[in-house]
């Protein structure tokens, strides 16, 4: 079937979307879904032009199905390609809730933050001085802060809404911090600490020698949720004692992007589950299963 014929059929199928017979509609629905992404603009146009309740509901279900399938495919591809790019994965997750999110807007915002740091940067700065500079730009100039009032709200986990509101939870603020540090080529990595995600500033020589993450020499830790305060391994020991969790090596060492995205999905699952939105929680569990 050529492009013109497929357009004609799609238009005809969508005109039948208010079919009252559910059995017939299921066949129409399956045929529309078989077109994949080609059907999206037709459905979006139909949603704007059709005000009747039944077709609106059906169109929204079809749009969500096709968009969710896209997110699944993109996340699977990211995983199979090694999960190297944290920004890409965060944008895939954002598209689950915000299908029309413009990643270029977010890239430009991150570049602006990076540029603001770079303008005050010099090669003589110590590791601690570099972190103080990033903290100043992120938290004083660009006004990022932890959202303690709505800690578990889903908006605190999607990168686009965090960048827009300048509010986030420990993980999302750490992701912003990581993305800026990566643009500046500063060796900061995530640390998958229970109940509170933090960052580690590592020995640059270790990074240059391509040492495995679990063997990197951590100079100190950073807590983006508290304005980028720095702390030592001993303070992690104390924190683990307080929450009564046995210390294991992974709690002190840099984690992978895959672990970060798994934690991000788990945060969203908890957020939607707590809000009573079981459908979204189950869909996010499906996304998490892709990364197992």
C-alpha cells in the first residue's frame, strides 16, 4: 500500500471511531494500531476536531497506546545499546507523561547552566572549589532546590518539569547535577544510597585510567538535595546506622546510568501508587521490566 492509499484508509478508519458496536470497533482499533507512528498525526487531528465523548475517549486510548509502545521501544534500544547516555533515558521517561516534550529546550537550559559555571571556572580550582562553584550556579543563581513539601509528587521525577520548576527530589536534582558535571567533564557520579540518592566526586586519574567504577577512588560525596553540601564516607556509615541498613560496598561507590534509571522508575511507581493511580504504576512497572 502506497502513502496515499494508507492516508486514505487511516482517515476512513478514524472516521469510524465512533462505531457503536464494540466488536466492530475492536477490529478498527487493531487496524489503526497496525499503522504505528503513521497514525499519530491523524489521531491528534481527530482529537482536536471531535468533541463527542465516546470518540474522544477512544482516540485518547489509541494515542496513549501508540505513544507508550514508542517509549517501550526507545527505552529497550537505550538499554540494548549500553545505557551510556543518561540524558537520553531521562527524556524517554519524560515522554511517557509528556509526549510532546521538547528536549532541545532542556538541552539549551543545561547548556546555559554549564556556561554560567564555565565562565567562572579555571584549571587551578581544587575539587572542592569546583563543587562550590557548581553549587553556587545551580542553587543560588538558577534557584534549584529540594521540594520538601511535595517530596513524592511525580513532577519531581520528570526531568522537564524539574528543569521548569527548579524543584526536585534527591534523585532528580542529582541527575541535573550529573548532566551539568558531564558537560563540564568533571568526574562526578551517582551513588545509589538507600533512601537518599547522592553523588561522588572521584579521582580524575582513576577515570583517565578507565578503572572500573567500583574501584574508583572517591574523594568526597555531594548531597544535591541539601544545596550540594559535601560529606565523607564516615557520614554514610552513620546514616546507614540510623536507618538500620547493613553497609555494603555498592552504597559507597559510583553506580551506572542503568541503576539511576531503575531508581527513577521505582520513584515514579511509588508516586503514582501512593496517589492511587494504579494504571500508571503498572505501566511504569512494564518499563522497569525492560531494564531487568
